């Protein structure tokens, strides 16, 4: 299933501009520790499956759903026989939507949806995975648009349920829970818009109307990531987009992304993406060339 593995970095080879890939995987093969910049959804449909993420083992039963955010190191282990749906999608599809920009970090290091732990949405998510798979392998017009809309529906359903579950764990009065969730999402949107500027956690806490300590604690509990980590991740995401543009040096990318030094940029970029900015740019160029070649091959076949 892994077509291109550069060290432990999997490069997902999409078909042209359709940035979703679906595998009906029945291989009796384990996959070594790897990561990718794409989100991944795994659902066994015959027998189980096993994954190790962040040193935690997840044993999936039939129709359990595992969601792995981008950048997470993971290993996969198959049973002697079985089938599972493995769906990967380019996160730029979701990151263009402000809500996903703000909330996606809550899913780290992964989310497991089962009939027991999330009974209110498990059936809906299972049906969406089946419907996306059917569209992916169909020859229908607008199948890309249909599959994209269902991907958005999938993560919207998951995100709303996940936030609701987080609400119930907050040590605040009921009437304050949604207020604090909304506050944190608004802060995230502010960071999204100003991440390249010289802003600090003190500045953000003042905007939120809390002390730095109370705000930091509330943000981490609500978003499952510290405010500082969220800010750095947003700067890295911005840098990733700049790195694919020709004509900018690595230093220029660092400065435009809100980093004050090249050394800091290189260090935090490698910590998140497991490769340097220079290596990331090279990997993207390889991936882009692969996609171009696949598209040219298909066009040649059609013309032939």
C-alpha cells in the first residue's frame, strides 16, 4: 500500500488533482513506523487491525474507525487475513476551512470511534466511509466533489461530537462550557490570521481576557494542545505553503512565517515534520513530479 517511502516519510501519490485515495487493503503485510502530511482514516471490514501511535497500541475490531492526523508517526499490523478500508486525504482540503484550522489539533495523536465510545455518530461515520469509497471507485460525474463533501461531513460530525465530549470534561459550570469552547475557537481563528506576526501568548491571553496561566490551562484542556504549540503549528503550516513556491530562500520562508531565526525555524520544522525545510521542499518536488507523470500517463492512455 505504501508506494513511496522516503526514510520514514510516506509520500501519498494521488491521482491528478483528486486529493483523496482509498485502498481496499487485504494485504497480509505490516507497515513500519512512518508519517505523512495527509490525514488517514482506517476501518476494518473483515477481521481486526492493529496500530501503534505515540507508543500506544490500538487494537481495532471490525468497523472500529481510527483517525490519524497528519504528522503522527505510526505503525500498522495486519492479521493473517482480513480487509480494511484505508482512506487518505490531503489536509489542504480541510485547512482551507477556518473551523478545521482551529479544531483539527484536538484529534492528536489519534481518535478511535467505536459503537461503544461514540454510539451517537459511529453509524453515520461508518456509512460516510462506505459512501466515500463507492464514489472513489465509481465513474460518476462530479465524483470528486461528492467525495470531498462527504469528507467535510465526516470531520464536521466528528469535530462537533468531540468538542461536545470535551465540554463535559471541563471543570466549569454548565452554562460556561460552550462559552469557553467558543472563546478558544475564536482565539484559534485570531492566531490563524496573525500567526506570522510578532505575537506572544501574553498578547493572546490579554485579548481573551484572562491571565496567562488561566488562559493557557483552559486552552490546553479544550483544544488538547497548548496555545504555544498551536501558534507554532500554524506558523509551520504557513511555511509549508511557502516552501512549495519557487523563488523564496529558506531564510525568507522562515521570516515570512513569523520565526525570528533560521535555526529556530529549522529545529521546530524538523520536530514537527521529521525532515528539514530543505528536505521538505525536495520531497514535495518529487511528489509533484510523480503526480504530473501519472496524469501524463493517463492522458496518453486516453489519447491512445
